[in-house]
C-alpha cells in the first residue's frame, strides 16, 4: 500500500518515455504506467523476431503516444525527447545465438542506436533520469555465486559485450552530468507478453509454449544448470520504484530474485502446470557455446537501495503466465504484424 | 642476444600483418619487422590527425605491402588476410577529448571497423594469432595502485569503452576457437614517430615539441599526477616476443614500465634536455573531465609470461626521442600528406 501510494503520487500526469515499450518487459511497464496515470510515449523499432507486439498494448494504445522508430533514427525521435521526466530505456536486440551469426547487426542495433539516442537525449533534455535495463549476461560464466555487481564482466557472446558498452555510455554521460542514470541488470525475467515465436530469447516461455501445445519439453544437458527467475510484475515494480527515487542513481544494480532454480525443476513445474512431459537432450553445439553455467545473482544492494523484496514466488508467477497464454496464446505463437500503419497515436 | 636470435629465427620470411602500421607504435614495429626479414603488410586508414605518417616508414616502404584502407572496408582488405601468420592489430582512433565531441565517430572507427575486420579475419584465416593493443585508459580512475589486470574497467571516456569492447571481441572470438588472441594494455608509450601536430594524444611528445621550439611547457593542475611511461622500443620488443610465443594467448596483460613518474618530473626532464622552461596552469575543464588521476600499472604477469624487463630508463628514452625530433621534426610538427597516391606497394 505504502509503495502503491508513493507510486501513484509520483507517476500521475508524469511524462514518461519507454523505449522498447512494445516488447515483453516494456509493455508490462507501460500498462502499469497508464494505470498510474502517466503520460506515456513509447518508441519501438518493431524489429522482426525481437518481441515487439502491438497486442501487448491492446486496450491502452489509445492512451499513449506510439512512435514506431529505431531509437537511433534521431530525426524521427528528437521531437519526443524534451520534456520527458523519466526515461525507461529498454530498447535492445537480445539474442545470444543471433549475435554469433550477426555480430555487426547486434552492434548497430544496440551500440550505434543507443549512442545516437543517448547523445540526443542528453543534448535536448539535460539531467533527465534514465533507467537502463542491463543484463546478467554481462557477467558471463560465474567465478563465484551468487554474483554481485563487482563480479568481472566477461560475457560469453557479442550481445553481452554490447549490453555492457551501452551501460557504460549511460555511466559516462552520468559522470559528465548530462543525464542521471541507473542500470538494472536483469536476470531471467518471465511472464505474460513475452514473444513465443522462437526459442532465441529465454527458455522458460518456450517451455510454456511446448507445454500448452502438448509437446515434450527438451532440456539441454543434465538439467542441473541453475537460473534465477523473476516474475515480470516484480521487475516492473522495481523499475517504477527506482525511477521514483531520485537518490537511486549513478549505479548498476542486479535485479533478480536471488534464488536458484534448476532448468530441470523449471521444466518439471511447467509439465505439472501444463500437463505435459519433459526430457533431457544433449546440448546443440551453438547453445553450449553461449551457456554461462549456473547463474544466481546477489540482490543485497538492490534490497538496501529500494527497501524491496520480490512478492511473487516462481510457481505463482508460472501459473499466471500459463493462464495468460491459455487465453491469449494465438497472439504470441505466430509472427505478428508488428509494423502498424499508424505511425503515431496522440493521447486524447 | 638470446632474445634477438629467437626473434630472428621466428620472424625471418614470416608473413606479418600490421594494422595501423603508419602510426606511432605500428611504424616502429614495422621497421623492426623489416629488419628481422619478415614479409610485412600494413593496413592503415590514414585518418587525419591520428598519427599516420608516410615518413614513419621512410626507407622501408619499398620492402612492404602498404594498403591504405580502413580495416573495416572488407572488400579492400580481404585479399590481404589469408596466409598471414601473425596479425598485430594496432589500428585505432585514440582521442579522449575527441570522443567526447564525436562519440559516434569513435564508435564507427573503432568498434564497427574492428568487428568487421575481426569477423573477416576469423573467417579467412581461422586460428591466426592476433596481438591487440589495448590501453590503460580501459581502467579509468584507479581504485588501487599499481593497477593489475583484475582492476575494474571503468574508463572516464567513450574511447575507453570502445577499447574494451574491441578487446572483448578478440576474447570472444578466441574462446570460440576462431582466432588466438593476446591483448597488451598499453601505458603511456613515448618515443620517435609519434605525431606532433596537436596535443590530443599523449602529453610527453607535446612537451618535447614545445621544448624544441623554445616555448614554455604548461603542466595542468599541480603536476603531481603520476604516469607510467614506457619507451617505444621496449613496447615493440614485447609485441615481438609475445607474438613469437604461441603459449602466450587468451589473456589481457599490462604493458608498462611499472614505474611512476609525475607529470612535473617529466616536464622538468624535458626542460633540462631541451633547454626550456615549464610552469603550472589550471586544468581546462575538458581535460579535467578525462583526467584519470595517478596511473601506475602492475606488470608482474607480463614479466612472468615473457621473462621480460624494460631495458630503457625514462631519461635515456627521452634523450633518444629529442635527438630524433631535432633531426626529423619538420615531418611531424605540421599535418603531413598521409594519403599517398600509391595505393599499394608490392614487395620486390
């Protein structure tokens, strides 16, 4: 309640920009922001296969301004940068295997676009608060567990290199006094509105798809790989709390549950909830090359900074997620028409 | 002698590619390689103001193949990538203040070009040895001194972010088995063949120019900032030894003297050698923003890996450098014509 009131007071009528707002986490955030009464602008490039889905904002599209554009297309986006009071900078191309095959595309879509965007933002809206979503993939294979924020950054793929470079752009612009940044390094986030077209981004939602389609879930390796799952509503809560706390800047903090679940346990849980089977299969070589090993994050600093605890346990989040896709799966299992003909919708 | 014989045996008739070979360190390296009997190809973009200077290879141009091209211009460079046995990957745009004003140019010339180059190299010449020159600027402001290779990478400017990203490209391609890399993180290297047109790259050579022109040397701040200087001949020796040692791969190692000299002491030494005066002046704000504080590097790991010690002390290197510029300064004090009309020279 206390948090809820604080958030309502902070976000009502506030101008908020969400990059990547048609995607998984972005759209869950936008829906909360609309509920809190914010004046939301979304910029989303709608790159194919990346998770942007107009259906994610079904029912709230009329309440926001939607700009379909690469954030690096400065001529298009600059008019939307001044006067924003908070920027949630979630736009990213996320694909670990993809960055092996298309490293230059990963560089252009992540570093080039983000650097263009951030320079324009710092110029047109100096001192604005920017909440960036980094990734646990920045750490690479753990040297110790749980991994705190001082763990060396040695990602296993090019996408992880670029996530760090973009985080560093934020830090340097912050230290130059041009923006005020916070990076939240995200663990495996799961929940409604994640794309379900392919298995290139997060395996849990892929397991759920297989479960709902009555297909056998295939777990790579021996299934003992540990992951740290966080339900998307918890992640959104942290994004909102962090942006509302002006003191919470100039840092990179882990955003996770701090708890470990093995991939086999996750497969077992999905099987139980969806009523299907799972099995172990050998790692495909490409997957093995981007497998970081066990991952659990230390969230002490986030707890201390925001006085926050996760509210959702894994099973409860999983049940919500499965219920969502039972109802709305048709909008997620196939490639959706993401490039809307309407370029912008102005709020009424 | 022992080292000298080992190097002669290794480098004689060996095909060696040097990117950035018209620049300061690159050209000193190329001259040694030609002396050792290697078959050298140089690729250099000749970006203005970056230090490429045809005069740097005066007298050895006929002995090498020179390709004037951005290393990222794949269609031009690919024919020179197969059959190389060693690649010294020195090409970079180095400007800390410059990257504040032109961060996107820094991104394109460093990350985009390097990623294109490395992907083409790994494709056309799988498993090749690549010696990359990183920088102490990757560390940023020291959390402790001397800084070892585990020191966090928190550069103070965008150029430092990109130096690390490019080092990471090498590491990841190495871990994928596509190249074999070693990164040498360079301290303040000084010596003959450094550009003297402007003060945007290294202050010691700028001090020398002022000294030789009878002008007063201006030291920013109180002059107590520590730096770790290494004479270029020592740096070249390490590059040669490291490439010749096939075991020395898959690491990033500091390349420095491990000794600390203050900027005031350096100014005093130049004044004594060149017969001029020096004074303290306040930091210009832009310079202050990219000043890392005291820098001294720990070179224990390099010593252990290569059984190497610096041979040149600071004063001896300084005297050689001043003697060189007394003789050849006219080719370095003004912008030189770096874009040669001859695109390639084939070795005879």
